[in-house]
């Protein structure tokens, strides 16, 4: 694993088209999971419990400047066996 102060890239992910992005933060684990259109996925498991300081936003960039943004809507993901 790289040091905390280093920025890293993952060349194997370059050009992949994202189908779905999930963020899980519960007592079992904290992870960011990215599913791609080619039916592959990558997961980043984190050690810390993370709390968002503000609601995520989606924005439009033009010439490197944010010109439009709005709050990103989220919905809970049901775990297997829930809701039966």
C-alpha cells in the first residue's frame, strides 16, 4: 500500500465506462465500489469510518470552470435477505 501522502493512479482503469458507483459505510466495512459497463468492478476498502461533511454534488465543467451544480441524489442499497 502506498503512503498516506502520495497520490496514486490506476492505469488499468483508464478508459473504462462507469455503470454504477456505490459507497458503503457501516459497522462491517467502508468501501467505494465502481462497477463498469464491461461487467467488471473495482473496490476500494478503507480503514476509517467516513462521514460526508456535505451532500455530494454533481457539476458541469466548461473550460475547467464549474458552471452548473446540484445535489447528487442517493438511494440505499438493500442487502441480500432484507425486505423479504
